[in-house]
């Protein structure tokens, strides 16, 4: 910064320091915010301007906090940015009263500084919104891949909706962890509610079955729709010796038998279940 520019900056900082009560009152009027909202921010800005290193970290921290608080109160990010920008108008009135060329040149520098701080509130809002959307997406992914216990030693993953690589990866991780947590030896992956699969998804399912097998558990895939079966055959995907069943009920019946549970139907509305002891 040249000597004249340094002098202009020093003059505008002097005005900012010496007109605190006036500026804060006028800033409050112009922005429509409460004095309590602005006082700490003003003080942080005052300290940053008085320092030689130009450290505005505290100012940015307060702006981020203010931005998040106002979003929760229903304000738009534009409202918060206008709040910050209105400080320029408040200071400009003091610059007009001063009337000196140094103050006018210094106001240009101060105006750019306030613009940067106002835009920072937009960045804070965008970052907070992206984090919320990411958290919601992860929560939806968790909810869309439930692993439920059907019987002692038997768990199931009923899948509904579009199945992509990311979701099948979550399926694998949750299923394997559940097998560890419950000590189950049988798992049913039901894809009755899945309209279609591609090569990558099919490969992920196969890897899930193989991984479970390595852990000592047997997987059964149920509910393969005719369209999916046709796709799998067309793509040349080999399921090998992996057991598949037409429905979840068939898969559960198979898993129960493999677990040593004998099911006998005495009547249409009555089912007797007997567990065989080893």
C-alpha cells in the first residue's frame, strides 16, 4: 500500500473508532437489526482494524454465527448480507461530514472490506446448507437400507427403490456389521422392491454374498423380478452357487430349514414351528 493509500486507510479507521456510538446507532437503524446483534460484531471489527496484521478471523467467526442464527429465524442469506452492507452507508454519512479527500479514498478501501465480509455470509450459508443436505442424504441412505432380524440367526435386507453402487456399498457394510453384531449365520437379501439392476449393482450384490460367506454366513437372494432376471442373463452375470428364491417367504423358509427349524403346516391359518436341537 502506498503512503497516500495508507493515510486514507488510517483516516477511515480513525473515523470508525471515534464515531462508535453514532455509527452503531445508525447501522442499527439502517439494517433493522437489534443493537445486541451488531455490538459484538462492531467491537470485533474495531479490534481488527486497530491491529497491524489485519486479522479478521474473529469478525468472520461472528458473521458465521450471526448468519446461522438469522437463517434459523427465517431470514434469507440476502437479508444478512444487506445487514453487513448497510454499515457502508452508516460510515459514509460520517465521511460526508468529514469532507476530506483522505476519508473519501479510505471509504473505497473500507467499502471493499465490507463487501468481502458480506459475501462471506453467503459462503457460510452455502456451506451450512450443503452440510445439512449431505447429512439428510446420509440419513435417507441409512433409512433406505434397513437390516432386520427375522429369526434367531437369520437377518434380512429388504431393498426398495433404485439400487445404485453407493447404496449397495452401504448394504454390504450394514449387512456384514449386523452379521458380526448378531452372530447370524443366514442372511436374506430381498430385492422384490427393486425395479432394475445394472452390471455394477449385480457385481456388488455378488461381492456382498461372497464377503458374508467368508464370515461364515450364507446369503439367499430373493424377489428377483422377471425383468431383472432377463437383464442378468443378457449381461452374462454368473450367480454361481448362490441360492435364489422367488419370494421373501421362500427365502425365509429355506433359511429356517438350513438353521434346523422344521416348519409344518397343520391348517391354512395355523403354522407349527419346532426347532431341532443339535
